[in-house]
C-alpha cells in the first residue's frame, strides 16, 4: 500500500545538485522574480537573456526533460504555446511596414467583420508573448521538480509563517493527491454499477457529474471531521507562536547571496522599465 | 441557568482543514476542466469550468473559507498552467466569483438553503435553462457592435424569466442565487479574469470579448446545471454540520 506521505502533487525528483541544496525560500524567490521580470521587460533580446538564464537553471537542476513523463507535458505545453502564437497573429491587428498576410472575413454583413492583418509587428508581439509563456512554464517546471511539499512547508516555517497556514498548505497538497485518487475511485465505482460516461448525452453526463461531486463533497466533509479531530486531539492550538519544528532549514550564505542578486536584478529591471531603456541597449552603450 | 445561552463558536481547525481539502477538490476539477475544454488562446481558461460548481456553493456554506478555497484552487491551476507569480493576481477572479453571491446573501440576510420549500422544481429548472441560453445570447450580442436590439430583447426576456421564476417559487433565496450566484458570479469573474490575462499580455486586447463569452458561458452552464442541484440537495444537510459558517468566518 502506498504511504500517504508518498502521495504528492509535486513532481519532486530527489537530487544532490547545487539547486537542490538551496533553501526553499530561495527557490520560491527565483520562481517569483523570473516569472515577473519577463513581463517588465519589453525588448525581446532582454527576454531572451532571461530565457537563457532559465535554461541554465533547468540544466543545473538536471530535470530529465526528454524522459517519457516530461515529454508528454512539454508536448502539451508547446501545443498550447503554438495556439497562443497563432491566435495572437490572427486576432491582434498591429500596423507594420511589412505585411505578410491580410484578409477580411465577413461573419455578419456590416456587423461582424474579422480583419486579419499579420505584419512584422504582429509577429514580434506574438513571439514576445510566446517567449514569456515559455519562460513561465520552465520556471514552474523548476518549482514543481526542485521542491517537495515538505520542503516548502519547512521553508515557510523557517521564515516564521504561522503554523496553521503551513499546515493548511500541507493539507491542500495532500488533498490534491488524495482527491485525484478519490475522483477515479468514485468514477470507477459508478462504472462498475453500469453507469456510462462516454457515449451518453450531455444532460446525462451532467447528471453523472453531479453524482460524483456529491460523493466528493460528502467525502471531503467526512475527511474534515477526521482530520480536524485528529489535530485537536493532539492539542495543537490554532494560534501557537512558539511552536518548534524537528527539521531545520537554515538560510546559508549562498542563499543570502542568490536572494540579494535576484532582488538587485529585479530592482534594476524595474528601473530600466521606468526609464524606458532595455538591458541590451544599456550594455551596447557601455561598450560603444 | 434558566435560559439557554447562545454560544458563539470562533474559527476552529475544522474551518482550516475544510478550506484546505476544498482547495484540493476544486484544484483537481479546475485542472481537469482546463484540459477537457480549453478556450484558446487563454491558458488556464475553460469553457466548462467544473471547479466553479464546487466553490460557489462552498462559499455559501463556508463563508469566506469557501471563497479562499476558490482562490487557492485557481492559484494552483495558475501554477500548473505556468502563470508563476501572476497566479496570485489572476486568481482573484475566482475569489470574486464566490464573494459575489456570499455578499448578496449576507447583506440581504437571506437563508442559503435555496432548496427549502422549493415549489414546482421541474418548471423552475426549465426556466433556468432558458435563462442560461438567453444570457449567453445576450453576452454574444454585447460583444458584437450593431446587435444592441438583440441585447435589449434578451435583457427583457431575462427579466421576464426571473419574474416568472419568482411567481412559480416565491423564494428570496432562490432569486438571489439566480441573480448573484449564477449570473453575477459568472460575469464578475469573466470580466476580471480575462482583463487580467489581457493586462498581463497573454491574450491580445482584441480577443477580450471572445474570452469573456467563453468564460461567462462556461461558468453559467456549470453554475446552473451542476452547482444549483448541489445547493438544493446538500445545503440542508451541510447546515446541520459543525463546519457550516453562518457569518463570514465562523
């Protein structure tokens, strides 16, 4: 039987690489800063720099990107990203000097006219947003692979986040894995009783979903009673400020260093955004 | 002691645990919905957002805890969809979706048990289905310039249908749920959610109305077809449990 502790929503891969040794808060800071900065930067070359930084991060974490499991995830993501790129090209009208494609489709006469205009500006905008989405995807992949839910909780506790909040986050991630399983069990139980899920009309499908949802909600309330009774019987108070933890996650010198670099880089990006300059142009002006 | 004293119960572990577990359930359904019925080019948007069918009733049963469950489930969905830190901003759409009906019920001091003394159930559901179709047409008419007359007609039909519902089943709770729990919740979350995606830059501003209609229609269908029967079937029973929240947090 699988232990409840091993059921986790995270795809954490235990490792001994340099990234694995970082404090969870440093990893969370990395995720926050690297997912916000691409949106502050407008120059595509600046965003490309961030992209390469994220690639280095992925390489350092040694994520098996080409394994069977991750291949599926990456293919699914890439198809979403391609659809974002195509829809940006088809729906956004951006004037430009080079017109690649122009067409007008009349959906409702004089009322709903769809004007497709693909210029070099459209391609630039679409490519920029695709790159930003790719960066965010890889940053989140890094997050889910480099941090286990236990590390996350211990990390949060180490910066004095209240115990109740940490326990809530922990139960949430356990709940995710648990209800993923319960959902399949309820559905399979219904199927063994002859309930059809595939070749049926939409109203019947909705009716079946209601049955699953009722079962899940009842299970949820039952588990709430059990879990809260278990917490209360251990005498854990809701507001306990001096609660100690077994695991200790000290913030080391390298964590301070990386967090400092990250925050400085973030502040510098905001500064560049405010003075409307790009990172690349600043470097070029320094060398010219 | 001659008279029974009313005991006020504050926030307990039950509320924390139920919020965490509700977040888990809603997040699973949210991820499933986004995979099953995506709305291009909006990552994380579903044309049939099943999670809303859970957290809107939960917000009425558990108060702010239910709203928080909706918010956190969307944060997790945002993380999975690759929104990173932006998830915390974008997920406010789901927080508002639960908050709109909760505010309406608390301000109007209405009973959340919409199924209590429900009269002519079948006729009510038929009118509700017509209302949902009418509102989807209204949303499309709003998005397309030149269809103002159609928009006005659908609006008049919607008002007539709501009045008809009240005549069939004169219940303040049912009326509030239809207006704020279905229509209000869906429109507020759709407008905020798609504005958020356009603001971040993931979706082009030109596609705003496509996104709003997709989100609004998806939520409207789920809230009327799944959340309403859940509210009718379970509210009475959940009110008897210790987890039920009468005010905002306890």
